[in-house]
């Protein structure tokens, strides 16, 4: 007997109607994704999220009354199972930096290709963290860097030493660029299994739980 795969339920929280409609139409074109609600502000969004308990929330950051970052914190208090994808713009560096510590599972630019967004939703629903490379670059512009060498090798440095190998450092740079294990494997000409092993080692050495936290830490501490 063949059973249908459960659809990924999605709630869109976005104040521009045209953007909401566009996202809904693009996402509902995928058989495995179902937009169950659209909300124009975070207050209504939180009510719908509590009522419908979606798998994934697409959260605009620049919302009226309550911004998306505040809303994401409240979602995290409500449930640790709901996956959150933060939608941000190109020109708000302060917004990006704030979002990097808000508890989202992914950070996307609003002009992301609809097909890519659908893939991000699937990945996030399966427990993968994702960060757009441009988001990483915006954060890098906003956060002062410290000496890479001191962080990684200088025995007298007051910073916590992170003993990454040369290959792990390469992999970390790709993580900050928002690349998947498959993309990293292709860049470094190694197997996906090897790339995944390097990522796991990096997470352990950096004392973080996921790829996004590793990217954030790398940006904040100027490791890459």
C-alpha cells in the first residue's frame, strides 16, 4: 500500500500583500509544501502559529508593531520544534546581525529564487540549518574582526583557541558562505561523507550545536 508523504505546513508572516501572495503561489506549486496561513503582522502570526502549529514559519524581519526578531524569540518560547526561516533584505546590516542571534534555523534574502526557497524549507524541516552567503557578508561588514592567526594558533592569545585543521578552516569558510555539505564536497573535491565529517568536527571544536551557530561564531570572532 502506497501512502502519501506528509506535506510541510508553512505560515507566512509578511506585511506586504504582494509578497505574501507571491510566496504562497510559488510554494504551493510544490506538492510537498502547503501554506496554511498568511499573516500581515507578527501579532496575528503568533496567534496563527499557536493555533495551527506549522512545521515551518517564514518570518519577515521588518514588521510593524512587533518586529520579526521579537516574534522569533516568542516562537522559540512557544515551541522548539517549529522551524523558522528569517526573511531579510540586502541593505539592513543591523537587522542581519540581530537576526543571527534570534534563534532562526535559516536566514534568506527576500529575492531568493522560489525553487531555492522550497529547497531551504525542505532542508530546514529535516533539521538542516541554512544561511545565505550574502547575509554572512553583511554580518562580516558590520562586526569588527580580530586577528585570525591569534584566534587559531597564538599560544599567548587571551581568546579561546579553536584548533581547526587547515582543511576544517576551508570548510568553515564554506559554511559561512551558506554552502551545503554537497556543495562543500564539490568545492573541495571530496565525498559528501567526508565533508559531513569535517562539519561535525568543526561543530565539536567550536562548541556549537549547528552550522548556523558555527557561522555566527566565525563571523563574530573574526575567524574567517
